[in-house]
C-alpha cells in the first residue's frame, strides 16, 4: 500500500523540502494513485474502457556523516558543494536525498518520470529530473526507449540513488565516483534472451547530457554510446559494460587560457589537459552472489581520457551475513591512477621576473588540478538494521587514505592539503521507500 513517510511531530528538514515539494507535485500529477491502481487492474482484466495504469512511489535517505579531516571535505560524489570535515564536522549533505517516481503503462507502451532532490554544486537541493522516458515493448524480448535514461554502467546503475536497496550506506565512491553522471538523454534498445536457466539482457544506448555545475560552469557529454550485457543465473548476477563519449567542461578554463599566452609550450599544455571535446572511454565488470543468508559483491572499472581526468582503474569487493533483521558487512575499495599526477609545466628559466611569477602560479594551479586524479584506498565496516518492511537504519565506518600527492575522492581541498593523511568517516543513514 502506498503511504507517506513522516516523523510524528517533526517537520521535514529544510534541506529536503525541495524534494518533498517534488514528491507532492508528482503525486498531484497522478490525479489519484489509488484510482490509477484500480484502472490498472481493470486494464489487466481486459476492460476496454480502462485507462492507463498509474503507480506513484518514492525513496529517500536521511543521513549524517562525520569526517576527521579538517582541510578537506568527505563527499559521496564530486558533484557536491560541501561535505563532512572542513565545512562542518557533521554533515547531512553527503547522503541525504529524496526521490519520487511516477510510472504509467498501457498496453505495449509505458513511461517513467523520476525526480531526485539532493545537494548540488551550488549548495541547494533543487530537484532534478533523473529519468523521463517512454518505452515501447516491440516484442516480448525487445524493448525500445527514448528520453532521459539511466546509464547502464556498474551493477547498481538503476538504483544507485536508492539507499534502501543496498546493504551499505552508499555505493563505493572510488568506483561510482568515476562516473558521477548517472543518466543521459537519448535512446536505447534492450534485448532479453535465455539459455537454459540463465537469463541475458543486452542493452545498446546512445545519447548526450548537459549538466549545470555552478555559475556558468557546465559538463557536457555528447556522442555517449555504449553496450551493456547483464546475466542472471540463480543467485548470481553479473554485468559487463563499455561506454565512450566526448566530454567538455569549463573546469580549469582560466588556467588554460593563460597558459596559451605563453606560446607553443603553453598551448601544448592546454591541449594536453583541457577538458574540451576529449574522448572518454570506460569499461566495467561486476558480479553479485546472493543465495539468501549471505552475499558477496565485486566490481572493477577502467576509465581513460587525455585530460585533467587522467586514466584510472577502480575496484571494490564487499560482503555481509544476515542475522534476521541485522546485516553486518565489510568492504574494500581502491582507485589508482596510471600516468603522471604532476607536470613540470612551463619552463621558468629565461623568463622576466613578472612572467616567471605568473608562470610559476600557473604551474601550481595546473598541478592542483592534476592532484584531483584520485588515488585512494578505503576499508569499510557497517551494520544494517531492517527496522520495518520499508525502512532500514545503517551505521558505517570508513577508513580512507589518499596517497601519492592525490586528494583522492575528497573535495574542497586548499593548497595546503597534504596527501597521505588517514581519514576516519562515520555515517548514520535512515533509508526508506514508499
């Protein structure tokens, strides 16, 4: 039965009010969710006068995170304005979100609209349309979609924002942070087929995305194309994906503009590192084995681009054991860079004093950006308590350490930040669905 999640006698935190408004608007769009359910039942019974079937649902996380670091912020993604640590020791912004979803189906046609409210790089919780697509079931095995679609990369691609579906508080940031963009505008085709007890789904997709970061800065990816193949065999699930795109952002633009003024050497540096129409390629593979009492997950990925983003390999492995409503779990994650995370930059010898000072500052700025290429390991331990049929309370401890001059997955690092410090992170999260 559909119901609303609330805290008796308490207003929803201000940080999530935008998401609550989005939920209310989507609920209003249904006209009446229960009536839609009855229409769906009539349609299933073959009543020709029945209208389309509607379904309204939602999900959310109320979280609080503590980080021991004081010269950086721990965050679940680089697409956050702040997190726990430097900005505030305890932060609700790392994991808190609210989402609402409206599904519509009639015959071979169906549509979905999902809106998610979570902190963005401007520091507000402005709701964003995560999914908005129409699907046509051409045959029992072939489905075609057009619109805004989840990028089918990594095991949790379709539910990475629904904390309730996962044992841990958040997907490992070392792996999922490598692809912070979770959807694109375009088309896809999915062919489902079977071989004995094994079920396969092969998905091809093509699209683009244009996301505002902050002020006039945007991230644009066009020509997003890829292939994903999923396998299910009893308790085993696996996915292999490959993606390519051309990426453009304004990050570092002021440095690259200034570098080009230093002649051919500066132009060469700008061409090497500027994120302007740079091809990005990514492959990932993962599996989940869950026979019921216990579970084991593992994923690995490799991303490459000739820009500030560098070339990285990521992996994680985790598992847990279920004792009635309690699930303790452990995890390990790692991301490492291939290639240089520093560059000597412009040669300073022979430059006039003023030009030398400018070139030195530009070299320092360039290396600050290169230091954002993540090199990090994390050990995690946590406990999930399924306190109700549709709610779970989680506590988690993470011990992460960025190395080799990298800031890892931390954000908001000042120039005085020094890599190699161990960061202790404690998280509490209440996940729910409705």
